[in-house]
C-alpha cells in the first residue's frame, strides 16, 4: 500500500514537473526576424504578411539569419462557441493556418501574438482562461513563436499568468519560442529565464533616436540589466525601428550597432518592401550579426569615455572583442584611443587584458585599421559609431 502510494506521488510529481517547463534550447542565439507592429500597427493583413515573407526570403535577410515572421496584435476577432480563437476574416481571408503554411513554404518560421490578460492591448480577445485552447490552436496552425503581451491583466500576477501559457504550450507538444512582453513590468529578467526564451525589458520603443523613449533611452535602460542576458533567456529591448521614418540612415546604423552590442533579439520593424538599399545593407551586415549572435551572449559594457565619445566593449567567444565608439552628440567628434589597457567588466567582475596582439576591423567601412599596437585616431560624425572587431592575431 505504502509502495503504491509512493509510486502515485512520484507519478504526480513527474507529471507536474514535466509540464512545468519551457522547451529546452529553443533560442541558443537571440531570435531574428520581422514583426508587424512598428510599421503596420493594427493595419496588418494576410496580404502584407505574405509580402513581407516574400521580401525576407528573397532580399538577403533570410541568408543573413532572419527567420521569424511575426504577426503582432489585431489578427484576432472573437471566440467561437467552444472558446477557440477566431481570426479576423476580413484581414485574413484564408485563415491563419494557410498563412503559416505560406511562411513555412518560404523556408521561414511563423509567429503570432496574444495577451496574458482578458483582452490584448488593442482590445482583441486575450488568452486568460483559454491558455490550453489557444496553445492547441497555435500548435495545429504550425506556430513557431508566440509574443505574449501584458494588457488588461488587472489583479493578475505576471509570473503566474506567463507560467500558465508556458505549460499550455508544453502540453500542446509543439516547440514554440515564448516571447514574454510585459514591457518591463514585474521585472521579467528576475523570473523569465524559467518561463520563456526572451522578455521585453522596457516600454515600447518609439520611432525616435535621442528623444522620448527612443533608441538611446532604451539602450541606457538595458545596460542596467545586462547581467541577466544569456543563451535561451534574452533581455529584449524591443523590435528595431531601423528604416522607419523617425530615424535617418546614421541613426539606423547606430541603433542596429547598439542592438548587436547588447546581443539583443533582432526583429526588424520596418516595411521590407519600401526599404532603402542602405538600410538593407545595415540589417544584413554579416559581421555585425555575428557579434549579435555570438554564443556567449554577453552584452556590452561601458569601457571608457574619451573626448565625449563612449567606448563600449563586448567580449566574444573566440577571445576577440567588439568595440563600439559612440558619439551621442550631434556634432563631429575626434577620437584618440590607446587600445592597450586592462579592462574590468563591472557586472561580471571579469578582467580583460587588451594587448597589442589584435587586428582591428572597421565593420561599417569594411576595412582593416591595423592592430591594437597602434592607437586609433578617427573622426566620428554626430550620432554615429565607429564599430570595430578585435581579433586575436
Ligand atoms: C504593446 C507591445 C507592442 C505591441 C502592442 C500591440 O503592449 O509592447 O510591442 O505588441 O502592444 O497592441
């Protein structure tokens, strides 16, 4: 009898623990893709999602590593009599399954959006109380990525609500990247690691550079939580605004550089069909992307401040470093910098000795700049960066 009871307890524990987990190793590198929100807002439709998938599959982005096409808010309409979610038939006449199949046929992955509360931020049906039904549908449709928002959640507790959906996804038996989106509420960096693969750490990014809640503000907020970033558990500073009208080419390049320096998820948020060639070149720069995707996933830290130019350092898995010299001002500034220094990472408490034994490669100008034996002198335009890769010789 005692033995049977022990077995029963063990079985119950096994079922609970087996359910209470996220899918392992789903995002060893920061996820890359495109999301509809920053450009299309609520005007998202089946036709424009297909066009974005076509563009990503043929313009070099797919080869550069972008893989997810994510529909954000506004695809949902109601629930049917059994409680299953119903897509807006006017915007998505062929249905979500057909759209997922289309995206997959382009060799890409498909993402969708819901909300942990009663309604999404745009007042569509939320998933609270319907976690299993929604997860089941996503699995049937072939969803690969779920962005899960935090609107209309009065009285609810974020780790509890997010864990419910994590468990529902697990029960639905399709590996789906789970993107937590509390906009920084409830400090997801403290609990998100066991629940999802990435978590939005700040309020929404605005289509601005140095004002409001734009690129620079978010970059500064993120540096305070860099220690929580690691493979399969990424701080998410929000989708890219590169290529949208609020940023010029220089600002877009700086924005992209900073996101790569942070090992941030790279979710393009512009219209991929209207993109200038210069923006496409930025988004697909292989060396910049390799820095973002470096397997250590250590975000940059502030190394030095010289003549108004900040030097940010990111250690890389091969023993090299990425360095971003950032000129925040609107005026040109001249950099004189001596490479050979001992550098202490203030959060990880690690010391790096940068000696003369590294080559220096300028990523955006695609040229060698000698080695760390010599000091570097360079003029950096206002709001621009000098983005370099140091490689052990
Ligand atoms: C916000 C979220 C945005 C977008 C929007 C949709 O809460 O942070 O990225 O998803 O909701 O309504």
